[in-house]
């Protein structure tokens, strides 16, 4: 019995032929067959070029990914976010189904991010407050703001230190980039 090269399902029956342009071999399982769902996902670019959710076999494009994270369906389901719209990160998404609404692996392009609902809600509130003041995303993602930026946006030092601390936090970057 062959397993799906993408998700590891034991129901792999569709032979997979990789084009010369495929470069995500490091994401694959051993084998040369895919399950029906993954074979369709591999052939259809909409799974690479959109943020989406798959629940009970139904595919839906997420126009507002952050809003979708606030009102997720009951598990299990698959979810995938992309900004680059060209990577094969969806393979990681099918390997990491959501089984818990409060803590799960969220795949963004080819990066796996630990999603924790309480931190997500905290970061969303913090980023919304700063974005409402028209502070550029580059400032929110850049760490400790320069003194001229602090003065221009009337930032308080605790906010600046928090931005410095959050700079390398993947879930924070997600909240700001998709805002």
C-alpha cells in the first residue's frame, strides 16, 4: 500500500508527475502517488495562490484571513495563508490539520507558525490600536522605532520596547502583515 506523498494518507492512488519547475521536494513524504484530494490540490493553482480553508471536503477562499481566524469552524479542518501566492506551502497545511481551535500550527507560505488564540487576540488588539493611529506597518515590524518616529507618532517607551520584543515573533508579523 502506498501513502500520499503530500499528506501521508494511506489512500494514495493517483500517480504524481512533478514538473521540472517543482522545487519543494523537502516537503514531501516518500512515494510517487497522492490521495485524490492532494492530487487535485497539486494540479490546481488556486491552492497555491489563495488563502483558504477546507472543511469536510469543501474549499473556501479566505478574503480576510485574520477575520477567518476569529471565527473558525469546529475541527478538524485545513487552513493555509499565503502572501507570495506562488509557493507550495499548502503541502505543509495538509500535513498539519487543525484539531484544536486554541492552539495549532498555521502555515503561511512555507512557514509554520504556532497559533495560540490568546496571544493572537492580544496582538490583534495591540496592532489595531497602532494601525488606527496610522503608524506604518514597517514601523510595527521594525523593532525599536527611531527617536524621530517615536516623536512623530507620540509613542510611549513601553510601546517601543514591546515592538522591539515582538519584532521576531511570527504570530505578531502575521497580525500586522495581513491587517
